[in-house]
C-alpha cells in the first residue's frame, strides 16, 4: 500500500511542471493607411517608422471606415444621409494596419510566441519584422479566428507587426 502511495505521489508531482503563459492584447497604438497612399512594399513599410501625414492612428478591432470616422476623416455614417457622401473607392483597395510590440527575455529555442488574430475582414497578409508569416490564401473569412506561430521571427525588444487587409470581393462569403 505504501508503495502505491509513493508511486502515485511521484507521478502527480511530476505532472505538476509549471508552464508560464502570458497573454498580451495588442489593441492600442495601431496606424492604418491605404496601400495606394503609402505606395511602398511590405518590407519597406514594416521597417520604416510611421509617417503620420499618411497614416491614421486607431485602436483595434476597427474597420477602416470605423477608424476613419473615429479620426474625424468622415462624418458619422449612421447620421442623416452621411453614408451616401462617403466615397467607395478608398475602401476597394487594401489597407495597412501597423503596430509595434515589445518582447522581453524571449528564447525561440525554449519558448513559443503565437499571434492570435481575432477577426479579419476579409483577407490578410501578415508580416513580423519584415518577414511574411501568413498569406491571404490562408487568412480569409469574415471575422474568423487565426493562430500564427511567430517564434522564429520575433526578437527581444521592439517588434513590428504589419497587416495588409484586403476587402471582400464579389462572391466572397463575408456576411
């Protein structure tokens, strides 16, 4: 009986290895800009500092229109006939969403760093520190959840996260 108690105690104490899990929500300090306005490729955009004259600061989650309304670029679309006065053309092109985040004491050999994406509309290409980590052929759908392993591209210190968001096209199932 004593032997069973000792083996059971050792078994359960061995299962008690503590794994530290940290969750950080990256909802503040985002910048958006039309890919057409910025006129640069992802490698350039992800490595350069944001030029505030071409970018609009926002928080996420936010659609492009929602972010531009919050920034005062367009009037409240649900008031009077304002929606009719907002042009469609800017929203038919892809938009950049960019932010930075800090990582401390990270070891890619011992740890995993995952990006949990909660709600893209409709397709996205994703870069971390100038390296593409996800493509629009796998990141698509209306407000779906995605998980991206960024362990191999993240670094200690400041990291740049860049999304290229493509709007839904005709025959995309988005509603």
